[in-house]
């Protein structure tokens, strides 16, 4: 991959419309599922069955506008914002600890202009931008542990450390995993990555020693050992998926959304999809994500310069990890994390930021080789 000259930057091709339409389709489906999953709860809690749908539409409109704008802005300009993005991320995470809104015993939200904002969602992409910019600028350093891996590792540790203080261990682990994949993409030695992985295992267990964290880490293996406590949500999620069968109960006919399964409109919306649309519906949703991830990887591989390639790969990695984590939690394959299903779950911060990231990905796709 050669770095483009100034003249080449002006001669961009068409964006990958398959990515655009895939995201549009997933978002439209998500709007339907948010309405179905949230209506009863919203009516019960806010006396407005359309509460979540109206908020979702607002963020969809803003997100698509941002996506279309970013798809027209040369992604190389983002490289100049890497340091500002990291400093803003650190400032926002500190602000959460000092002034954040506490929900369920954790400070993860800031209220800005009357709207809830989760800084950790922004920090994922800001950190990714910083890392890929560093790796694109210093490709020869990535084989050197001290001068290539350590600077990246320090940024990961700073962000993860601040997120752990909220506390939000699941998000910190996801970001650390993302950082490891980015290092691999950037050309870090496998031996160096193995050293980091071995060092991370005892650190993970050490940080999990607090009783409530250890309960969350282990409950997914047998949620029935605490059916009325920490295992309740996972049990209801499995009931939803199991009762859906092959073809589902039918759209809007979920029983678990009737206040049995909490966060059915957000963290556990995949369970409601499984209950209402069955195994077939789940497979179709996962297929849409696989297609989107495939197109992201293809964009990364065909991009004409290293920064664009790593940036497209980084966006795709963030998306892929979050999809895998959300579905893994819903199926009780991994510990509960509280992360949304991109483009589908109710959640304004996540929806807006992922749509903005897709806008950048679309811009990178304009600079792919026509093979």
C-alpha cells in the first residue's frame, strides 16, 4: 500500500453502496424491533409506548446526517485529530467520574443538553484512531516492543484504567481486546502479543476478585444457581431464545418483553429477536452483520494507503467485537457486559457513533483499488 500524493487524494471513486444499504436495512429492522421490544415497558414506565422509538428516530436522523457528511470528508484529515480525540476521551472519562450520572451503582453517563451521553462509546473509536494513526506513521516500529508496542499499550491502559474506575470492567476488557487485534493488524510480532496475552490473564482474575465482579464473570456458566439474583436476566434471555424455536412466536408476540426480561430493548434485544422471529430470524440478522464485516475487511484490504487500510480495519474490528459480545451475552456464552447490538439496540450514543464510524468507512471505500 503506497501513500497517496496530494493529486491522488482528489481523484476518489464511488463509495461502497453495499455498506450503506446494509446499514440502512439493519437500522430499519432495528427500529421495528425497538418498537416491538420496548412498547410494553415504555407504556408501563413512561405512559408512552413510543418513548424509545421516538428517541431512536432522533438519533437515527442525526446519525445518518453525520454519516453522509463524513462519507464526503477526506479521512486523512482525521489523522490530525488523533491527539485531540485522545485528550477529549481522557477528559470525558474523568468528567464521568466527577460529575457522571449514577445508574445501577456505576457512573457511566454524562448529561449533555438534557441528553444522556456515554463517553466510553466515543473513547473506543478515539483510541482506535490514535492507535491506527501511530501504526500508519511508524510501521517499522511495530516489530520493536519498546518503541512500537509499548506506546500503544500505554494508551490502552490509560483508557481502560479510567473505564474500570466507573466501574465498567466489561467495556475495559472489550477495548483491551480491540487494542490487541489492532496491534496484530499493525504488524506487531506474535511473540509480543503472546506476552501481553499471558500477562493479561492474571491481571483479569486479579481485577475480578471483587465479589460482584466474580459473580458476573462466573454466572454465565450456570445462571440457574442464582435464578432470582444475578442469573435472572440470563435465564429470561435463554427462555426467550428457546421459546422462539425455528420460526419464532411472531413479530410483537414476545412474552419475555412483558417485564420479565430487563433491557430487552437494548442489551438483550437479540433475545427478543430470537423469541419473535426464531432461529431463522437470528441467522438472518447475523448474516447481515457478517456481510457488513466482510465489506469492511474488503475495504481495508483494497485501500491504497496504510492509514486508510488500518482505519477501515479498526472500524470493522470495533463493530465485529461488539456484535460478537452482545450475541455472546444473550446466548449465555460469555459473562454479561451491558453492550448494545450495533444499529439495532435502543441507545442513542452507540447508534450515533457507530453511524458516524460507518461514514468514515464509506469515505475510505472511495479510495479502494478496483480489482
